């Protein structure tokens, strides 16, 4: 890396007070050693130049578009500061991968800005980088560059991810049409209820959850599972799509508003894990939490009626569960039909940062 800076720029706000030198459990490496020791091994793409230059190169392949998305996560806003470092790494990277999948794109690379708090340790950083390395292998993506700095508050991580797809084939959230059917992958509400258990562990007993159910919810909160393998099916069959990050109802509202349409779904049709189904039977508020809570990172898609069988078959063939939950209609707004056949009134619709 040059002294003038590189993809990870050490010129300002270096996150070390102890300088360089070998990292130990009690010492903290300097900025250059963070880059060389921890981050450069993540940058396997030739375009990253081993994080030794001022910029990275992404080859523009003929007939393809480059899709760009960005998510930033902050301690005690999007994750607990004492969550496992590997889980934090996975959550911020997978949030971006989920956005790419919902656009029909396959991962190509990412940039990361890492703002470390004053109490960071070499051990924490090692575990964080190990989490990124595992996910890079899992999802076929590589680090291209970024920045490191000292955070004035808590840990903050921002990732900009790049994906590729055939030119002109991106699936926007604004393409839904009346007559389309609404589908969602996986199950809904696990992460939201997992988060609730972090705040109030006693809810597990109140909801009648056994240990396996409680562990499932905790796992879904800590380790989201982006549907990257579904990208091709989304691209081929969906008229509109986005990932469920702010809550099923809120994200469906985003799709409907962007498309200038209305949507109607059946509460009984929303796919639930055994843990969320059990909690919802005992506590109606848990079901509302499942519908409006965030961090599911499933794909919500509208699909023209003539393409529904193809969409189902394509996802089933790759082992991605998918459920039809409603329809797109003319008009505006969202209607959630309860199990009693009447429209539900929800206290909120989605997670909000503000």
C-alpha cells in the first residue's frame, strides 16, 4: 500500500493508539498492519491489487450490467455490540447480498468502511475478519477495498456491494401489475422474534417455546440467510422484487407504492416457522411482530399469473421454499386479511431507523 492511501485509506483517523508491530491478544495493530495482516488476505480479486493501490478495478463484461447496493449497520441499532464478531460481519455482508439477490444479480465484489470503537481488540478483529472470509467462500464474493477509521461512537460498518446480471434484466420494486401474484421465500418473523428474545428472554417460556425453537429464533436473528441462489429465478419470472429487511408489510407497501398499485395478502398464508407459529398461537402480538419486524432477508416478489408455475418450479428445484401469499390489485394501499376473513389493523408496518 502506498503512503498516499489505497483502497483502504490510512491517511486520517487511524484506529490505533499504539502504532504498528506484531498483534497480540493485548496489543492493537496500527492501520497499515490492519490492512496487510487482516484485510488484504480477503482481497483475492486481481482488480483489488492486494489493497495496495488507490482504487480497485471491476471488469465490465460485455452484455452485463453492474448492480450496486449499500447498507450500513451500527452497534446497538442493527446489532448488539456484544454479538459474536463473526455474526456481525455476516449480517452486514449478507444484508447487501440479499439486496443483490432481489434484483436478480450475482455477487461480484464489495467495498467496506470499518469504523472501530475505542475499545476494539486484535482478537475481535481476527474473529470479524474470519467471519468475512467464511462468507466470501460461501457466497463467491471478494473484498475490493474501502477504509478504516476510529469511530467517535460505537462500531459502525458500511458495505457497498457489486453484482452482475445480463444487461437490462434488473428486477425493480416498481414493476408490479394488477393481476400479479405475491410470493415470499422462506419463513417470516424469525429474526424479529429472535430479537425480542434478546431483550426479554422470559418470552420464550411465555410463548411456550422449547429450547430448539428458541435457539432457531436466536440463530435467524444472528445469522441471516440471503437467497442468493434465487437470483436467476427472480430475474426470469418476477415483475417486481425486493428483500424483506424492514418487515413484510412495510416492504410490500414499498413495492405497491413504487408500482402505483395495491396489494392484498392473507395472514393465514404467510409462511411461519414452527417457533413463530407457536408464539403466535399464544400471543397475537407476536404474530403482528412477525409481520412487521425486520431482518428476515427473504425475497418478496410479484409474479405475473402465467409465470407462477415457472417461478415455483425454479425455486423448488434449487431447494428454496417459496409461498404464494396474495395478489396485486388496482388502487393503493395494503390489505392484510386476518384468519377471520376481516382486514387486520396493525399498530405499525415496518422497522424505522428514525
